[in-house]
C-alpha cells in the first residue's frame, strides 16, 4: 500500500542544503582565477571559519584537476595526498553538468572519521574540468540525530541515496549496502515521492510499516519503520493512537532539532554568507572589484547613463613590462607590486559610484559614472603622479620605476545605447595605443562606431 505519509519523517535536508550553499559560495570565489594562483592562506582561513559555523561539517576541501589537495580548512594536510580515486571525484570528471553530488560514506584521509561527501565541480575559464570543491559531513551527526527518536526495539530509521545506497541507519549498521533490490525500494520508493508501505527489510528480514519521503533538492530519501509486531500490538490497543503518538514523537524531535539549529546558527550563517557574497565580487590579491563584479555592473551603468543623460567613462590601465618585473624579482614581489598599484587605483576611485577593478593579470580598470573626457584624463593623471611619487624600483623598465599605460573611452549618451563590449573595445584600443607609443602615458579615446 502507498499513500501520503501519516507522520513527518526524521530527515535533515538542511544539513545538506547548508553544505551545498557553502560550496556554491566558496566556488564563486575560487573560480575567479586559476586554482594555481589561489591565495591559499587566505582561503584556508575562510574555510576554517565556515566549517566552525555548521555543526554537521567535518571539513571543506579544494582539489585540482588531478585530484591533488590545494586548500582545506585544516591547519595541516597529509603530504602527497591525492583523491582522484574517490567516487565523487570520478563523478564530476565524467559529468559536465553543474550538480550537487552526495557520495557514499567514506573514511576521511585527513582524520580517519566516517564522513558523507557532498561535492561540486570546478571549471576553468574555458569550461573545462579544473577540479572539485568538497564538503564532508560527519556521519556521527546523523547517528546522534537519529538516536533521539523513540521507536520500538525493532524499529529502523535510515537516510538513503536515490540510487538505493544506504548512507546511515539506526540501528547503526550496514552502511553502504545497496537496497535497490528490496521490495520497499523497488515497489514503492521508485514509484511515489512519499508514502507508506508494509514491506520486508532487505537488511534484517523484519517486516515493518514504513513511511518514506524523497527530500527536495537533495538526492536522498528518508524512511522510518515500526515493526509488524508493534503495529499488531498497537492495533489491539488502539493502532491509530499509537501511530499518531509515534508520529508526534518523530515530528517533535525533528522540529525541535531544526528549530534549535536554526536559532543557533541563523544569524551567524547570514553574516557568513553575506561575507561570502561580498568576497565573490572582490579580487583576492588586490582587494579591488573583480571581473565578475565589473561584467555585471557595466551594462547597468551604461543603461543608467543613457537614462540620465550623463557621460560614463571607462579607464583601462596596464603595468608596463610586468613580465620582466616578475622575472627579475619573482612572483611574490610581483604580487606586492600589483597590490601597490591597486592601492593607487583604489585611491583614485574617490566618489561613491566609482569602481576600481582588477580586470585580469596586471590589467586594471576604473569605471567612472558621470565623468567627462577631461575628468577621466584627470583621474588617469592622478594615478600616474602617485606612481611616480612611490617610485617602486623597476630596473628593466626604461623609466627606472614601476609605471602604467592608460587608455580610456567615454560614452556620451546619444540616440542609441552602445553595448558594453563597444565601450570596452574602445578603452582597450586606447590602452594598446598608449603601450605602442612608448608606455607610461595616457591615451585619449579613439573613434568608435559603437559609441555615440
């Protein structure tokens, strides 16, 4: 028999949803740049903070395309560990889709604990597989959780993957067993999203009255069962009342647990996720806005300029001979150089609406609403003057110090709003001209048919 479940089931979909939300947020940060260029100490501190906010989490991990550990929340990691043999890694290698994957219970290689892996695929800028980001959930979290429910001594509660693999069960046993051949799975669970059924257990042979339910947005289902003998005894004593009591106990513990967890963590999670949202819009090295933020804002600013009749300027700049600087001083010094230039660029973005951006590599940009050609030239001059004052040594630059080339474009609202690509192309062409003509100079806008 199958029908709507007579009692709410003891499931914890929020534990998985919260983990997945965290994966998505962290992924937005790390996919902004090649994984090899991650600021690992900073990301490690971020992961450590996020794990501390979710009691179900055992750890957070980032792996490259070869399965090598890049960053975790742990202060140290085992040497030369590779996880390309794990099922979750192979799944994302084989599937291009952006899917949350819940794996089978495994022993953590960092602590030895039994954990449930929840993972997402990482792609590079060309959409190719770049690695994975993984959250591991403590199996003990669910064991403790299910221990709170009051069932008869032959009752059972379980959390099962949609393919029939047992994730966790009370009594705690047979984790990883495939239940797909069982009557309950074959005749009921695969056919109806939720309901009840009397079926014989594939694990221990007990016949139980089960209630089951597939979890929304999580590839799992939960089930709870009371033994046939208890059901028959309850019938003689008033079966309906017994089922209602069991249902209320299950519902009560589930609800109290979720409420307690929600109250304890809601404010912290909101703040943490707000922080993550901010971080997804920032470049981790320089602190400037990142390309994602810029790409989202530029069309909106163009539309606003067209609507208000105000000019919009875009200033592009590039550190001169930066590869030679890196070759001479090394990449850590190159990073410090970019940070110093970024501070100057950020200082030049003085008005609330100005946006300083790390566009990519050593290239930066300034988006300047309500700014004329003369105003943009003035901002570019300020940047040059401050860099000259800083006088960061650059022996392979003919000027002897770190300089930048600058080009800009201005959209003066006309009859037709240009595409964001038109403004970008015009500013980029001006920047190229500045570099071609000798560097350390400002080049004004070049004519562009796309700009009014």
